[in-house]
């Protein structure tokens, strides 16, 4: 196993040049959206020699130790960047169930899919909207100041405009009824959520050392988008466009993670929002090789199907990863990683096998 690396040599400038500016790659690039804490903890304690620290947010020393471990994880596993996200305070209803993953966290929260917290104008006014005068960005600031040489910093708000508005505030069932009963309320929630997240970015992107924005906003599922394309075009994509413009004004790329079959929106995302790269693919919808052929003008990110990564054996994972790299890597604008994220039910050995095979691949 090449990972963890004994002598990492990150080069974030090369990472951006290959993905965004069309530079010919000389080595594979790794990309990941989220790695669950249970996976990072296991690797940190068992492979990186870390003494794991859970942050006590009343104690700066424990916070700094936690984030040094966090940075070291990305560094030692071969990434050219650290990716980090926090939310600004949206809250919603959740269901709690048992976490049966091998690296279990005990209990797992699930989004409440029924009624949300806002179903009428009175609830809209009473909802505790996050204030926008000043966000606590201290964790971002610490990471930006403590990156190893050559490492970049990729940032986002935790969950996007659609996700926070629908999953946390309106509820999937609630938004479905309200689009017929009170569409103006739905659009007001979208607008308010967008304004808050945009304000978050206005402050976040003032931090020196940020190198890229990589926002997530799941707008679809396996067979379709959650809402009609016209509604998303009118009320969600304009906020992504505004954030992308803010990033581009700072000279930063704007990558989008969005799950599901959202291909009806891809031309809008590329031509209007002007995303620089797209993440999240499922082989049952469109595999990464086909995606890269269809959308060569943007970076194709990730690509290793989560179901496959969870269930295949080591030999099959290596063959699968090599095939993706053989087809996607030579022309650039591609970085390999999971098609979604590394949740705690992905066997750590499978995750490391994916990274090892990628880092072993030769141009």
C-alpha cells in the first residue's frame, strides 16, 4: 500500500491547472467530497499515529489538536488539498435510528421527509433564521493558516440552498403540497435561504489562503430531480450563479456536488451558473467515463460508484479504478475519488485500495 504516504508532495496549483485550465496531467489527482469522521478516526489512530481528540468547543487547545489531525489526514493520504465545510445554523427535524455500519457512531440522524418546520407564513416569521451580520469562521481561519507547503484549501457551506430550504425547513412532503397551495411561501424560503448562504460566502471568501469553492446541493435522486427543472432554474440555480460569480471574482474555481439524475440542468449549470467541475455520479445513472465524454468542458470529479466500493473485493476495485483512470486521466480535467463520499459503512480497506490503485497508476 502506498497510503498513507511517507513523503507527501502536494501541489495544489498543479491540481487546479489540470482540472480548470486544461494542463496535461503528469500524475493522477485525488478528489473527495466528505470522509466520515469514523473513517478518519480509524485511519488516524491505526495508520497515522494520531492521538484522536474530539473537540471541546470551550477549549481552543482541543479544537486546534482536532484540526491538526484533520489536516494531517488529507495530507498523508495523498490529497493536494484540505476540504472543509460548516453550516451557518439552519436546523430541521430529524429521525434517529441505529447505525449498523462497521465503524458505527451508535445512532444516525436521518432527514425527516414529511412535514417541515415551515408550512405557513406565521411559521416562516417564527423560524430562527441564522443572523448574517457575523459568522463564526474561526475553524476555516485555523485551517487556512496551518496548511502544509503545497496544500490548497477547498471550502463550502454545509449543504446548499435547496438542501437547507427543503430538507431542514419545508420538508419534502411539505414542499410538494405547498407548491400547489402556497408557492409564494416556498419561493420566499428559497430566497431567504439563498440570501443567508450568499452572505456566508461573502465573509468566508475574505479569508486568505482559500483556493476553491466546492458546494454541495443534492437536487435529484436516481431517476429524476426532486422538483421540476423550471422551479430549480428560477429559484435555486441563480443562487449558485451568484456564489460562483463571487468565487470567480476572487480567482477561485466553483465545483458543484449534486446527487441524482439532474442532467436536464447540466447545460444551465455549465453555461449559466458556470461551474468549473461536477461531482457525484452513480453508475446506474451515468458512469464517470460517459460523463467526461459528454461534458468535456468541465472537470469530472470522483467517479468510483459507492455501491461498488462498498461491496466489491480488492481485485475488482483495482480493476475498476484502473479502467476509469485509463479512460479519464490522460486528457486531464479529471480527479478520481468516490462518486459521492466515504461514509462509515465503506470498509476502510476498500477506501485505501481505491487510493492506492489511483496513486500507483502510471501515465
